[in-house]
């Protein structure tokens, strides 16, 4: 064999090795986008940041947004404004190439995520330790007087006036919030948007739900998680995920659970 032929054989062998050892390209894998919302009084840099960073490392497009119920914003916008904010974040993810979009929320963010999913098309919704359903007796006991005041103000044409109203959180008890009467009513009306059971029942059966339920969550949320999950419409991909941990670390402990579930949803 001539030197030229030997070189040719070596070149062909090297080329074949390179071709067959190269990693296989992803088969039509869609780009995943997800909007993440923090809990009551929280902010994007706290408990949900671990989740956001973990999903970004997996190549997802992530919008970790600050909602009206954060400690800094103090209910500075009403339910409709919050809904528009999530829609804007989803549209931005789509503009960046997201083909499948999801909304996830922690605690009060989880209740709002269910409300949003009841009114807007999504590929899936992920409430993480959802809490703060305002139809619960504990809310009637602790903020009922403030709600009655705000409702009277609205009825008297004073809905745009700011006042000092009450909020309730299990870990902090009752605290003051400063907002307008009309905005307050949209958040705390027991028959309104933040009624978890009502929103859950209104979600389209075509929208799958991953209900994250930490085993060491607040006792009340553990007690009612089965009935809240039962309110969701039947869907073969709707699941309750019992994970390790407590209320606050639920987002960070959910990264792999969420990734596996979303993988199932996009592969359907």
C-alpha cells in the first residue's frame, strides 16, 4: 500500500470515529419557559431563587418575577394587574424561543398560579405548597373586619382611597398593609380570585397540574392538601408530589421533581 493510500485509510477511519462518537442531537426538544412566583411577603431572591437557578442550569428560560404581594410592593396592584404581569412575562419567554410554557408559584404564589391557569392557556401549572386561600376560616377571623371596611369604602365610591388594612400569614400572624380599598377587596374577597378550591375547579381538564406537597408543611396545609388536590379536574398527568422538607424549602427541594414531570408533559 502506498503512503498516500495509507494516509487516506487513516483519514477515513478518523472521520468515522468522530462521526459515530459525537453525541446524538436532541430530537425536536422544545424550549421550555417557566414563570416562577414567590410567596406572601417574599421576593424573587429568597426561597424561589434556588429553583429558578436550578432550572436555568437545565437550559430552561426562566422568569422569576416580583408580584404585588411581596414585602416591598405591599399589594400595589390588583388581581387583574397581577394577571397581566404574568402574561407579560410569559410573552417575553415566548419571544426568546419558549415553545412550552409553565407557571409555578410558592405558597400564595401557588394559589395565584392556580387562578391564572383557570383563565389562561398553559402547558402546565405547578403550585408549590400552596397556601393563603382566603375562604379559610382563619382569614375570616383575622381579616374579616378589614375586608368589611374596604367593601364599605368601595360601595361608598371611595375604592381608590388608600387605607391601612390587615393581612394574615401563619408564620407572622396579622400585619398591616397599605393599599387602596378596591385593590384590597380583589385580593381578600373569599369568593374571589384567591379562593383556591374555586380556581382549582375552574382549571381546564386539558391543563395538567403538579401539586407540590412537602411532608413537613404547616399542619393546616397538610390537613387540607388532599381535598385541595381532589378539586382539580381529572388529567392523566396531574399529580401530587410528596417531597421532603417544609414549607419554606419546598421550591428548592422540587427542582428534579419538576424537571421530570415537565419532561413527561412535553413528551406527551
